[in-house]
C-alpha cells in the first residue's frame, strides 16, 4: 500500500515490498506455510556498513499506523469549513500578489507620464517656446526611459506572479474539494483507492528502528496540518 513512499529512516534508501514464504515441517510431519509481508531496506542487506537500521519491517503495522494517521488527518480536515481550507491553502498569496501588481502598474504609468511631460518640454525647447537646455532635457528623458524599462519589467513580473497565484488558488480549490471527498470515503475505500489518497497527501514516510514513523505531508496537506507527523506502529 505504501510502496514508493516509504524510506529507510537510517540511510534514506527506498524501502521495497517483499513477500516471503517459508515452509516448515511440523513435528507431526505436516508442512506449514508461513507468509510474511515485509518492507525491506536493500542497502542494509547489500552493504550493511552504510545503513544502521533494520533490514526489514513487517508490512501490516506500518500500513496500519499510516492509515490511522491519514484517517486522523482527514477527520481533522473535514470539520474545517471549505472556505477556510481554501483560504488556508493560499488565498493570502493571491491578495499580496494583487497589491504588488497594482503598485507596479501605477509605477509604470507614472514613469510613462513623466516621459510624456519631458518630451513635450523637449519639443518646446526645439521650437523656442521655452528656454530649457535641450541637452539637459534629453538627458532627463534618457534617465526616465531607464526607469520606465525597469517599471515595465517589474509590472510583467508581478503580473506573472499574480497569474501563477490565481492558478494555484484554483488548483487549491480543486485539491480541497478532493480532500473533502476522500475524507468522507476513506474508511470504506478499496486498498487501491487508499493507496491513491495516501500518495496524494503524503510526500514521504520514514521508518526507523522500533517502528518509529515520520510522515512528511505534501504542500497542501502541510498547510493545514504542519509539515510532519510522528506516528507509531
Ligand atoms: Zn537503510
């Protein structure tokens, strides 16, 4: 269920699922088959000096501990109003980007307006309508144009950031709706569906000696809950 998400907390290697079958002859002559599902650190197995963790963990306790943590996460999420969740997932960033972009547009317009004024003055100096030194006016126009270029660049950048934040907000809304749907269905979900949900919520799970489990949540999840959760099997 957790393949691809599990890492050895000792060496950082990915843990791999492994199925072991052992046949054992009992005293009465019959044979008994033992099935074991394990997550193994192949680094520990192939080069024991580079990993100090166990070579394998029983699958079931780890799966159960992670399932409990995910269930708990979904339960805590589902009592928060949807709008608050979306806000938590990044509405503040959109507002900040809007303010920055508005200011950048204003700066650009102001720089443009000043160039227009200077160019008018330069024209008047040419026709003798005023007595300004054309060299000085031209110099000022040059400087103002450099400011205009900088303002145009800043405006472009703030627009790009605003668009990115808006897209992010839309995807946050979709993600929040998904998470709320999962919250209502996780309990009865199939094995595959649970794996899918866990993979969407969790970035990485580290397992250490004595089944000490640390769950690192993905972006949206950690905005609701914080970056890591300690669980125990
Ligand atoms: Zn290891």
